[in-house]
């Protein structure tokens, strides 16, 4: 897929594509997608990216032996952290809430709170560590687009909607 430059809203004249925006400002992407604000080529691209962003495979050998642990802060219940843990690890017990999935879902912070910029910053940092091995890796346009083009990184048959 060839990605179009977004040229409206806060991304007007910023020369960014939707894959870049997902790594920079996923909350904005999901807000726009869920309100059908993307038109033309961006509508097709957003549909493609939405399903991929919600269905990222666990980047481990034998991914069936692992799970994604999403933690929420107490008492705010906002996003706190995400990490990949062994499936055999006992589920978290304590005051903070934990959710477990068999995939990385970039929409998870939005699913627990409609607006959480700090939560998304933490999420992207955690995700970059899980996928690329570093929280500080620079996500260039090419790196972002190549990630979302690579079918092997996603559950393509079984998806969240």
C-alpha cells in the first residue's frame, strides 16, 4: 500500500502519513477514524491501518506461549503500562487493574478512557520496546510504513472490530 500525506486538522502541512501518526498520535488517529473523518484515499488507508493497529502479533518465537499484559493506574484507571509476559505467569492481583490479550491492540488506551495523551505516550514507548527492543528508537516515515505493510506482524484473519 502507498500511503497518502494527511493534509487536514493538526496535520495540515506537516507532511505525515497515517502510519507515522499512529506512532506519534494514535489517539488522534482513532478519534478521526471512529468519526469517519478520513475521506478518499485516506478512508481506505485508515480502514487498512485500523485493523492492523488492533491486531499486532506478539513479536516472540512461539507467540502462543506469551500474552500481553495491559495495566491501568489506580484510582484513575488510565493506561499505565503494557508488556509481554509468559502465558504461565499468574495474572496480576492487586489494586491496579490488569487486562490480558493474545495480541497488541493500539486502541487499548482509548478503550479505557476517551482521551489519554499521557497514556498513549506510555503505550507507544512500551510498544516500541516490545517490537523493536528500544523505547527510544526513531520512527522514521519508512520504518512506520514498512511496519504496517509487513503482513507477518498482524493477525489478518481473526480481528477485533
